[in-house]
């Protein structure tokens, strides 16, 4: 019975031991992927992609309307001057030409009759059988008949030409670029049927944005490199700006620029080219580029600020530093300020780090 007072004392000691805090484990040393901060260089010249086109592209069509019955050419086919490109059904045109010729014959007959009548009355006037007024009337009839004959002949020539317009012929040598009508289709007068790229001079055609067009002027020199030749081409073509659009394209909001290629340049129509203009400013230091995985939200202050983990090689620790991001470029961010060249930043795993934490450099393929 005398040992009972010691029971509460033992109980309190047990309870105090259960409530004691466990020892805090040390933060693990994490392996992180580091990258060295460096600046790239901006391209000294601005390149534009374009294509090769013929200086003259003819959109050929019939002078008369009708049903298309023949089109012997196809896209990519070479044609010569005078070669048949397409033909209309000329039956109606032939009938109209025949009607016009019949009108010529009728007018000729009326003129011959008026001429004979005038001669007969002239003979009677010499014998004193008719008056001078009657001769004047016969002369007026003859003049009207001759005018009608001239009109009929002109109309007959027009109708004869229209019958010939049923055949669409190439006006020069070239290559068929497009066919815009098929056999059986009824086409209107002047509607394009075949588009032909004429042989001769070639142009490199590019589209320039609004903010760059002020740097280009007519007569400016440029270098044109074929895309198919790649970087292995010995020398690019020398070209010169021949034409600069006065207004922007309503859809793309770009200005079309045409550059004249040398006469001896052997380039295929439609070939892709890369155009570099001469007289561009020298290359300048570019911005610092970081992958998007390297940035986090800054802790404290403005939560909209961006920050990176900067590696301290002396203590193998990381510290947070706020940076200013200029803009995004695909999967990279362009940093305007906050970093210096040569510093190392954490490129991946930034969300599991804390200020002052010790890290080790990650090595690909290392055993864990």
C-alpha cells in the first residue's frame, strides 16, 4: 500500500516521453539538370522564302463564247507558238458567217442594179428624155447601194474572223501552268481556259511583312539560293528587286516583291528559293534563351514575377532569382534581364527545390 503514490509519477513520465517531437530528417541532396546561360547571335541578314515564276504568264481565253469540244494540252506540257490549246463547237459560228456572206451577195446585187439603172438614165439624160432631178435620185440610190455593200463586206469579215476564234492558239512558246475549263463546258467570251508561262525571263517572288517592307527598294541587290540545292550550292544567284507592290495583300497583309533573276539562270518554274537582301545591319548579340521548364513563380512580393534557380558552385546550393521575360518563342522564353552570361541555372525539376538547398549535377546514365 505504500508504493501507490509512485504510480502517478511513472504514468506522467511515460506520457511525457510519448509527446516528445521526433528528430527532423535532413533534406536530401537532389540531382538537377543545369544549363549555362549564354547569348545567341541574331542573323545578319533577313531571309525570305519564295518561288520562281515566269516574267509573263498569259491567261488565254476565247474571243467568243461557246461549248468546249477539244482541249489537247495538259498541265506541265510544253507548247510552241501557234499550237492548238483548245477548240469550241464552231457550227453556229460557221452558220453566222454564211449568213453574213449571203448578205454581201445581196448587197452586191443591189449595187450592180443601182449602177445599171444610173447608167441607163444617164444615157436618157444625154438625149434629153429625163430631167436632172431624176439623175440625182438615181445617183443617191447608187451611193446608198455601195454603202450597204461596204457594210455587208465588213460584217462578213467580222463574222469570218469569229469563226476562226473558235480555235485557241498559243501566242508564244512556254509551259502550261493551269487548265481552267474542261471538255463539254460552256465558256463565256474572255473567260480563262489555259494559263501559259512564257519562255524567257524568270522572277523570284516573295512576300514581305509590313514591318520589313520599308527596308526594300526597287533596284536593291539580293542573293537567291535554290532550296533544292541546300547549303552545298557553290554560289547563289545575284538578283535585283524589279517590282514592289504598292499595297498589302488583303488576306495575308504582306507585300509582294518580285526580283529579276539572271538571264542565264537555269531554274525550274515553281522552285522554292531563299532570298537574302544585301545591305542589312551587322549581326548583334541575341537575347538569353531558357526552356519554359526552367522558370517558376517567384515566392513573396508579386506572385506574377518569374524566377529561376541559380546554382552556386562554391557551396553546391541553389538560390532563387527574379528575371524579366521579354516574350515566348515556341518552347523557349527570351529573358531580358536578371541573368549574366556564364551563370548556371536549373533547367528541370525546379518545383521540388527550396532556397539554400544542396544539389548535385545530374549526369545522364549515372547509377542511382
